[in-house]
C-alpha cells in the first residue's frame, strides 16, 4: 500500500520527560487517519514533529517516500489545537499573509480565497477584523487558511472544538470532500464520536507509546467479544423464562420492562450457541431484538488504556 | 526564505504603524515634549524675575552701605521704629521679611545678634545672600583689625580665572569635555530610550501572538528564528519611522515656539529633553563673542562623521542584542504582568551605563571606569558613544579600545541572539507555566 507518511522509531523527550518513545506509524494515502489518545499522550508532540516545529531526538520520518525536509512545509496543512488569528488584523489581509507564508503567490492566494469565501458563504467578511467575529466565525477562517494551499497532507488537531453543531457539520462535510479529492488527512482527537464517523484507520497513543494501530474495522472485529443484546416479548412469567435461560447461557445482565412488556438481557454467546438460543427463544416467545454489540471506538479506547495502565 | 522574512517584516511594520495608540503617541509626543520645554523655560523666567523686598531695621552703626539691592532682593529701610512696630509694618506691607540689626558696639556682636524675621521658613537663596553680605563684612572687619585696609581687601577679593590653552597653543575653554560628553550622552540616551521603548514593542508583539494562539499556525510555516528576526526588524523600522517623525516635528514645533514665545533656550542648558543638536546654537551667531566662537569651533571640531557612523554601529548591535532578549522574555511568559521580574535585569545595565556615563565619563572620559564600561558589551553602546566625541586616536579613544568594543559587541550579539532564539522557540509553545530562571535555563538545553 502507498503511504503518505511513514514514521520509524520516532523518539522525543524534553529534559527528563519522554513525550514519544519509539513511535512507528504508516499512514496510508487518501484516507482519514485518527490519531487518538488521552490528553498528554504525545499526539501534539508527534504532530509538531511532522510540521517541523520541533525535531525528533531519534528516528526517521518520510513524507511521500522522501525524508522530511523544510521544503515539505508547503505540502502540509496544519490546524493546531491551540489556534487563533491576529485579532486586530483584517480577515482578508490576514488570510493572504498566512497563505503567502505557505509559499503561495499573492494573486493565486486571492483567487482561491475568493473561491473558499464564497463556498462557505462568508464573502462579506473580507474587510472585517477578527475581533469583530464570533469564535465560530473565526474558526471558519482558520479552516480555510489551513486548506487553502491544497496540501497533500492535512493535519487537524481537535478540529471541531469551538464549532456549534451546524458549523461542525459543514466542516465535517468539507473534510470528507477533501478526502474525496485525494487529500490524506491526519485527525487527532480524544472525542470518539467523530472518530467513528470519519476515520478508516486509527492509532492509539498512550503515555508516549503507540499501543494500537490499524484499520478501524479490523480493530473492532478483534475487539468483538460475542455479546448480544436481546429483547423478547414478555409472556406471563418472566422469572421462569429467565431462569431457564440462565441455566443454559451466560446471561450478563437483564431487566424487565413492565410498561412495554419486554425482557431485555445481555448474553455472551460463543458462535456455536447463537443458533441454540434462537431456537429456545422462538419456541417460547416473540423476539423483538437480537443484535451483536460491536465495541465502539470509545470502548476500545477505554479498554485498551485501562488494561495498559493496570498491566503496569 | 528571504521573501518570507520580508513578509513578516512588512506585516509587523504595518501592524505597528497602523496601531491607534502608536499613531496617537507619534502625534502627541512632540507636542508634549515641546510643551514641557516651553513651560519649564517660562517658569524659569518667572522665577528669575521675582525680586523680594526685605525691610531693614538697622539700629547699629554698621551695614549702612552693604545692603545694596540685588537681582533677587531689594531693601526698604525703616528708621525710628521699635522692633514690634517694624514687624507689624513689614507684615502689613506684605514684604518678604524683616532684617533686624540691633545696636551693638562691634560688627561681630551686631552680626551675631541680628535676626531675619519671615512669615514662613525663609527661602535658602535669600538667606544665602544675606549671609554672604554679613560674611564679607565680618571678614573685612577681622582683616582690618589685623591691619589690612578695605582697599587692600577688595584687591585681594578679586575673582581669578586660570588661563587655559592646549599643547598646540590654541586657547582652550572650560566645559568642553562636558559639552562633548553631553553630545555623546545625547546619542547614548537616544539608544537607551529606543531600546526600552521598541524592545518593549517586540516583547508585547510576541506576547500577543502567544495569547491570540496564532503562534503555532505561523511557525508551522516559518522558522521561529525567522519570525523573531522579522519581528525585531519590523518593530525597529516602525520605531525609526516614529523617531524620525518626532525629530522633524519637534524641531519644527520648537522653532515655532521660539518664534512665538521668544524663549531663550540657552538658559535651559542641561534640562532639555531633546538631545541638543549642534545646530541648536547657531541661530544666535550674530551675538556671539569670541568665547562663543571658541565653543562653536570645538563643537564643529567634534568628529561628526565618526560619531554618526559609530552611532549606527552601536545602535544596531545594541538594539538587536536587547530586543532579542525582550523577544525571549515575551516568549517565556503568558501575559505582560509576568514580565516584571525579567525586565529589571535588562534595564539595569542600561541605567548603569547612563549613570556611569554621566558621572564618570564627564569628569574623566578615558579613566579606567569609563574604559571598562565602554568595552563591556551590554553598556558599551551608550558609554562608548559618550567618549567618542573626543575622536579616535591621540587625545581620544585609543583605536584598540574602539575595535575591541565593537568586536565584543558582535560576539555577544551572536551569543545572545542564539540563546534568546532557543528560549523563544521553546517558550512560544508553552502555555500556563509561570517561568522561573531555572526553567529558562532548562529550555536552553532542549
């Protein structure tokens, strides 16, 4: 597979504090790659190294097969978590300045800015100062400035913080569109809902170490533990039914919903037993619900981090 | 790379000169400065003009001729009044005070039992003058007892001034060293003010980038060092713009003020806040006597070319050193209130340079203290400039000292800028930490 970014044994420490130890990652082209981890895990340190804001103590990084060098700055777009704009500068002037710092010519930057301002419906903000805009509005400008120079690799660090749900959705769609157009995207966050929606690949960093990485669907399969959520129509005697079930199967939890006349329970089933329980249930009652629980990214995150912590 | 630096310089410059408070300061400062000078000159003039009236009740046979009216005191003599009556009259006539000399057989006794009555504590210049009168009379009286006649006495009292000459035989004049040091001091002072004001600009601009959180966006596009350098250069260009406007408009205003108020600026001598240019006194050429001519010649003889060239050398190097320290401080803190503990150690050498300059270079431009401070890189931009009006070489600053001081300054420049850049690149990404000196030293090793 073709990779936009490959990191080999990257290590970084500040004095006695280790921010990254031996991180190796392969980030495929044209996908959204989730870089996950609790606060202080080392995500930002890693991203800063990719952006050449700081440099690794050891290890190598390749962008598109070439060792990372200052010329690559123009092919990376970075939206930091700690972000902002010059408050007393005008929107248009500021966007032009930042675009030129990324190596664009003034006229080119102007054309593309016009396109993006129209696209996000903010054409009339050009001469406003940032301090006159709301936080969400400023975030839109920030987003445009990040993607304006059409980088091959985009890095978003907590991109949705500061957006209201409507604008967050607009930005999410834009990110997906960028991916469609062939951009590779690194998406760093500790908010798992957005990971499920966007990421194809993830890597989990915890306490400076990579503890998990791969395709999200593969990881989920690996973390599957054969737990099913079942809901059945309640006949007169719930207790008896529950008792028979408990004798045969590993019921994890159960509750009786008297209003809906329904019995809900969680059961762990080795694959050989799925047919058996269905037979038992279908004989006695109506099955309303029968589904396998697939662990959410959030579950995997918490589970892995906890087991790592307890293991130590 | 170079074009990015250009972009940064341009942005910093425009951000500064468009700033409202910067514009207001640029316009108002010359008005304030000229206003202050005019006010001081006006007050000084009023003060000089006031003559105080002292009434005299002299019951003795002495001091009949000595109490002559002077610039600051005029006398009204009371006769045939009692002391109480004299006091009442003095009070009701609103005179400044009453001098009472009782009837005594000798000058000595009369003087010792005399009193000056005033409403409040008397002005020292008045008491000084009166004491002078008594002193002179007493000395004359004591000498007379030793057989010295008043004529002999007055010939002894004649003031004396030593004749001055250089080794080349030109007639030299007093105060030239002071004038030269003062002109050099003016340049040094300008450097200090520039560093403090515009170094502060650099610092605030760094803090602004930190607090507005734009810094990480910027340094993902440019090197932190480039940003720091661009900031320093951009702000100093804004500073030079402001300084130029100040000098031009203050001179113009001053000219107008002199025309309108007819204020004699020469009476201000050392109090002028603007470094006195060499042309300041030239407009009065017509009224100059030969001594003035000599002063003018001395001022003309100051190596202006050398002074201006070295002003730029010391100014650029000194400003770069100090403003990169300011940038590092700005990077280390989160807000301006945290900067105090770091600012003081920077201002200290600057203040020291000014004081050492005025106290040591004035009296002895080539003494060990003056030499030491003009070599030490953190003070040399100011102190060396105070020594330079004497020229380089014979009678002035030895060439080796000049070269050593510039070399030391250049070496220090590279050292300090690289240290400051290290603190800067670490500091700009640190939030919420109140830095200590220990912390800063740690950053140098990252």
